[in-house]
C-alpha cells in the first residue's frame, strides 16, 4: 500500500455543514467561505481527531493503533509515560493539561509531533526551562493553535515564535497581543503561511464585523469563528 496523499480534503459532510452554518448567518458570505475553505482545508483537516484520551479513565491498551491524531485532555498528576510510549508516532495532538509538568512530560515524548493545539497556561513561555527534547519538538511544529489565551508580553510571544521556526499556521484567540504584534511574529516565523485569529463566540466576531481586524475572509468551524488576520502572499 502506498503512502497517503500529503493533502487530505475535508469530508464532504463537513464542508456542507460549514457552508450551511455560515449561510444561515449571512448568505452573502457563501462565496467568501468557499474561498477560505479551499485555502485552509489542510489546516481545518488537522482539527478532526479520531480519538480522545481522557484522564484518568483511558484505555492505554488500545493506544498502539493511534499513529496520527489524538486528543489528550485533563492531564494532571497521572504518569503519562505509558501513554506516550503506546503512541510514539502521533503527529497531531489536542492537549489540555492541568499542569505545566504534565505538558512537558507529554511534549518531551512526542518526537514526531507536527500539530499542537493547547492552552497558553500549558505552554512554558520561558525558553530557559525547555530541555533538548522540548526544543526539538517545538522546532518541528508546523501548526500551532493556542486557546484560552492569557495576555502575555510581546517579548514572550517572540520567544515562542523563535522556538517554532517551521510554523506554517499559527492560530490564537482574541487575548493575543495587538495585530501589529501578530504581524511581527509572522516575520519571525520565516515560512508562516497563515495567521488566524480565533473568537470563541460568533457574537463576539459579529461585534467586530466591518472592522480592520477581520480582514478579507471569515471561516466558521465548530463552535468558534476563525478570522483570517493575515494571509502571507506566498500562501495564496
């Protein structure tokens, strides 16, 4: 059996649901949504997880079949070493930790990680606290989404960008720094293709509709609104 194609299209039923969601809210936006879906289908596809592993009741015995996408939530004091050992080839992780220690334990063991979706409180912002394993994993990330953001100083966000030089897609929520700071981060990440600002609630995005922050395209996915803040020229 040959290798799967590098670009996987969204399932037709999901594409239909996305279009219906926006059509109900604003029919005139359908053509724009289709354009966004085509540009970001790889990014959106990465948000579809096949398995969710919950602490403390998780079936470690069933994890070896997981070789790509996994969501790990509510990580506390549990020893996650066996989980990491059971699925070392995981590339796409939705990580919800209760402690920075739990985050570090998982991150250090996921050597093939490419896409990381985590909360800002889970992410150690001080580069001096990272081990070689952490640095290797962060340096290989292509997609990073930060949710439940806390407001952090610009210097710390630039440190994060330097730790992730291969990022092609960066998504953050509305508590991230000013748009000018986001654009500065895009310059720090040399291969960044898309910088996406996330509003958790559709109503919040509607309040900003017509403003400068929303840019040209708006895509609706799951329960949030993803507003394309900056799409770098080479990504078009």
